[in-house]
C-alpha cells in the first residue's frame, strides 16, 4: 500500500513498491490521460510532474513517488480554465493523433515554469519527447505562443 498525492488529492493505492508510477496512475487511480509509450522512459508519453519537475512515470516506482506532489495532465488545468500550454496547443492546432500530447504538454509546462521565455536551443534541450506524427514545428510554435501569453 502506498500513499500518493496526485493532483492535490492523497490516494491510497494497493500495489507493490516497485510498481511503475504510470501503472498506479492509470490502472489504480483511473487517470488515463498519462499514456504508455515505450516503457523505458525514452519517448515521454508518460510524462507527469513530480514536485514540479517533468518526470517519465514509466521509469519511476510508486515507492520513489510516495510523499511527493504528482500532477498529471488531468490536474494541469486550474479552476476549469486550461493551462496556457493547453490553450496554445488548441490555438496552434498541434495534435494529430494526440497520443503523445499529454506527455508533451506536461514537459512544456515544466519547461515554461523553469524558463518562461525559452529560446529554440532551450526547447531543443528540454523537450525530448517523441511525436510519431511529426508535429514538432507546431509544438515549437505553441511553446513560443504560450511563452508570450
């Protein structure tokens, strides 16, 4: 049994300590916006915020996440208003298939928190998520739009 704080709510999950955080979020808590992509923490589809830092949840265990503040895509909006990154995603028509988008949005939100006006070099360094549809140019445009919002 582990106590996880997800999107501001403390939740008890009955899983083994070495269970990947991704599976606890999806299967035990029922928040399915965080996606499974590669299972080896490379693609970024499973990105969540852990204590404000973008982390690949498939590569983090429940025991490592216990006692920390976890934010998923479902918790990014505030008081019914989309986060500025989510707004920029819509305005710039970023998603195609959409599978990677929740992880991409979480990575970008963390980047903008750290660097409110990122350069293209900052974006290249920080956003390593993979989009199989190739929407990287739209992602970059949305990042700059969100930074200027």
